[in-house]
C-alpha cells in the first residue's frame, strides 16, 4: 500500500469516528416531541405567577402511555427526549425540565434539552455510567446543581432513617443491555454504587402518612416523592409528584399499574399499603430562583 493510500484510510477513519461521536452527542427525538415541548413551554409562560408548574406540567402529560426502559434502546448513550412514552423517572425529569425552562423564561426546545441533559446526567456528561441511575445519586447531583433540595425534617413526620445499600445494577447486569460484557461500564457503575452506599437519609414511614396540618405543611404540592423499597440492592422503586386533594395526599405519576400517566385516585397511603415492599417516602423539593 502506498503512503498516500494509508493516509487516506487514516483520514477516513478519523472522520468516521468524529461523525460517530457527533451523532452520539446529538439529542434523539421525533418531531412531535419538539413540537409538544415548545407548545407546553408557551402554555406555561402564559400561566399566572402563582401557578404550581410542577403540577401544571405533570397534569398536562396525563394520559401519556407508560412504557418502561425507553432510555435502554440504543447501543450508544444518547440524550433521549421522548414525551410520547414515559416511565416514572422520565416523567419527573421532563416535568422538572419544563418547569425550570418556564421559571427562567426559556421557551426554546434547545434550552429544554440542556436542562434535561443536566437533570439526567452527572455534570451533564451524556455517557451511560454518568446517567443518574439510582435516585439517591439523582437527588445529590441535582441538589449540587441548585435545581432541588431534599427535605429532611421535621421529626415527626421524618421518624425513620434509610441507610442506602445499592448494588442491583452490578449484580443483575443481564437486565441492562449496555452493561452486558462491558467491564469498564460495570466497573464505573460499581464505583457509583459504592459512592452512595452507607449514606443515611431521614424518611417518612408509609404507615404514618396522614391528612393533617403537619403533613400539609411538610409536603408541598409539586414536591417529588421518592418511594423507598426493601428490595435488596435498590434505594427506591418509584417516584412521582405530590398533589394534595381534599381527602389527602395523592401521587401524580407515570403508573405501570394504570399503564399511563395519572393522578392516582387512591390516597398515597392507601396505594402504598397495597405494595408490600414499599417502606416509606423521601421528599425532594424544587428550588426557587433563576438558574443559568
């Protein structure tokens, strides 16, 4: 082979690699996703100042089909924007991104993508190990960015303590297509698991959830509710958005049981009583103020 031919091969390989990287860094979405996002942002901008935007946008997505693992379909990690199919985590992430955009005067789809990327990924790095897979690390990273904070008092009702002990992903790699055979990813996920394990957080036991002044002052409409689980290796099993009705606290969520986004008709306490492995709730609140 001539030197010129080898040089051309090298240049071609470099261009192909650069194209692959650029493709991986571009958000993945359909036209109807971007249209819906901008429509919702326009609607949000026209709401009265006192509107609870977390609840507003959450209710706007009611009826959207519940579909699990919509982020697990690619061979390469991409920022997936999919408002046509939601699971409990992507539902909350999209609602939070819409809320942050609206509060900061952003009505452009690109701004929404930027917020969603920073919400979903550690320091906004779109790689599989940097996706915030465990909700405890999601809380910590989004707290560090100034998007949210975790409510840890008063006591009562925060009468119990969770000691996090996670290893579900690295002990069940067959359930995660991108982990299969990828020792480097498994090693990085294991490190992330160790980083949050042994940490302790106050929570509200499910049996104590009540409809009284203490609880209404402690949990606010629009708070993110993280439901804890006794399942080995996990910290949480479900998340949603708090909504108070006359009869008590309900969960606005992407529901596997109902097959869509719904405002759960049962009281949260009643719903959790029927879920044997659910133990209690942690409360995460969106911060106020303008963010970059």
